[in-house]
C-alpha cells in the first residue's frame, strides 16, 4: 500500500527503513532518498514505523530467550 503519494513510498519500504534504524518519517524518507512534502502521510508513516520496530523487538526477545 502507498503511504506517501508525494514520494511514492510504500509501507514495505518504510518498514525496511524502520528495520534499518529509522525511528521517524523524516528519517525513513531520508533513508529512502526523499523527504516529507505535504505531510499528510506522517501519522500513517509513524504507525508503520512503530509497528515494524515493535515486531523487531518482539523477534529479538524471542531469539534471546531461545538462545
């Protein structure tokens, strides 16, 4: 699904940026080679980032407890 129409960024791209360490839409968009334009997507982008980071933390916890 497209999150940012101005840049053409999809949720999968924003998730990948979050997994690589981006914690905000501004950081994720910069990592993807763009920037926040109109700002309508910022709230949704932050939700996608938060979900991706929570999933990463949960996976890390499972891996740590299994190891």
